[in-house]
C-alpha cells in the first residue's frame, strides 16, 4: 500500500503494490506465477519467449485472450519469421 500528500491533499493507493516497496517484486512474481499456471507457460521475470506452431490468426486470438483476462495487465509482442528478440538480444534465423 502506498500513500502520499500533494498540494495538501492525501492520496491512498487502493490497487496493486507501490513500485519500490520491498515486498512488491515478491507480490508481482506470485501473482503472475498463478496467472502463468492458468495459461501453462514459463517466463523469465518479465519476458516470455514463445514458439507458436499454429497460424498467425490463432496467435493473435491468444494474445487478445491474454489481454482481456485481467484488464490491468497488458502483454505486448513481436512477431518475426526471420529473427528472435529476447532479453535485449537478437538472433537471426539460419536459412538452409
């Protein structure tokens, strides 16, 4: 929980955990861990690497489903058939 005063007005955070609080990372990891179990995937802290074997339309349906599961959490994505971007690194696909 976080509270602060601005221009003599008191504010109280009523949802989520304040950034910078000691317990915030543990709360976030626990919360997202339960979310991940529901969709059966694994992430590395804040990044998810996903190899999709179906068509792009079903992939977009999946992302839309994820982004409507919890209104306050939104996922972004990058799609490429020639390279992989993960954890600030880019790998090019080998053409054989």
